[in-house]
């Protein structure tokens, strides 16, 4: 992000600045979407891991309870 701002400013000051600036803005928007999608994927993966751990813990508890009887 820190590199993107000077790039946009430099592009705006150049002769073909509008084309470069719009390309940079489009690239930044695409990168933002990619990051948001990656976050959603990570959150879903974490939920699945948490569910699997919970199921394993429940199964272990059930085995312990069965052994006590």
C-alpha cells in the first residue's frame, strides 16, 4: 500500500498519467477483492478445523464415558 500511493502520484504527474493511474486503481481494487476472498476462505477453513476438533473431543469424551461404565 505504501508503494502504491507514490506510484499513483507519479503517474498522475506524467503525460500519460490518467491511463497509468486508472490501471493502478484497477489493480488495487482487484488486489483488495483477492484479499477479501482469501480472508473468507481462511475463516471458513478455521471453522471447519474448529468443528473437526470439537468432534474429536466429543468422540474422546464418549470413549472415556463408555470405559467408565
